[in-house]
């Protein structure tokens, strides 16, 4: 047990950036922790830890600054309007939304790869310059989808000077403004999707009421007609076309 504890302490000290000579020396109250934190080994370990932590946030970041947010909300509202519960499954909707996101964002990513990623790999620009150049096409895409009212809201509450140009808008202001604009657009499209299916529900409910079938659920009877209407008008094609055309 003592041997295991001693080995664990040794590995922990090494992982924290302490040299082998410091690990072999007896512990004392005179250890200078500032020197330990300033050592290159400690800095590299902390950078690696922070990098791994940031990697786990990349999917949430990509979902927030791309077209994925609008597409997945419209698909979820469509499934609710039809009333098919879990059909299509969540995995199918998410997969379709991801591939549509790749399709919509491909011009932006090609621009980032051409002007930022490739020059950085070739050593022509620095990491900071690559990040600045790479974020420019993404910020331009978000600005095209963001309403001025939503952008003005976050500019007002951030207590910064009104930006003179679009390039002067900070990312911590642009991203939430883009997200609430996408939410509003997605709900507007979802409202239009609900209208024909609600009409079918009302017609079926009135027919059942006139026939005196009070115990029969109108939702169960109207579901086949809603599916039939959606198939006859080629609903998936129409909705996909409308979503693609909604992005400026």
C-alpha cells in the first residue's frame, strides 16, 4: 500500500511539471510553487488540459454558429405538426440536419480552408492571423442571417460603442444575436408548417362530431390523411428547398 501511494505521488508530481530531481528530494515547506507553475513542463501540461477541454465544446460551438440550429428546429416542429411522435427518429433528423449543414456551410469552410488553414499549415501566417482570417467568413455568414434588431439588443446590453462596420462587431455579441435570429426564423417556418395540418385536424374533428363519434380520437383518424397529404405534395423536397433558400 505504501509502495502504491509513493508511486502515485511520484506520477502526480511528474504530471504537474516537477523534474525527477525535485521528486526525489524530500518534501519541505520551502517548495517554491511559483517556480513549478512557471516551468515549461507545467505550462505544456496545462495547455494540453485546456485544449482537451475546449475540444469537447467544439460540437456545441459548431451547432451554435452554423445553419444546424434552424434546420433541426424546423424538422422537430414538422414532426410535431404531423403528429407522428418519434417518426422519423431523432437520429435520422439529426443526421439529415448535419448533412444539410455541411451542404449549406461548405462555401464558408472552403473559404476558411483556402485563406486560413492551408497558409497556416504551410507556415505562411501565424496562428493568431489564421484564426482572424478563418473567423471572417463565418462572421460574415452569421451577419447575413442576423436581424439588426437582435444585434442592436446585445450591443446595447454589452455597453460597448456602436460598431461602425460589420467587422467591428465582437463575437460575444454576434453569436447570441445570430442564435436568437435563427430561433425566430425557425419558429416562423414552423408556424407555416402547422397551418395545413391543423386544418386537417379541424375538418376531421368536425366530421366525427357530426357523426356522433365522440369516443373516437380525431388525432388517430387525421394522422393517415396528414401523412397522405405530406407524401402527395412531396413534403420533404419542399421543406428542404425552402430551408436552403432561406439562407442568404
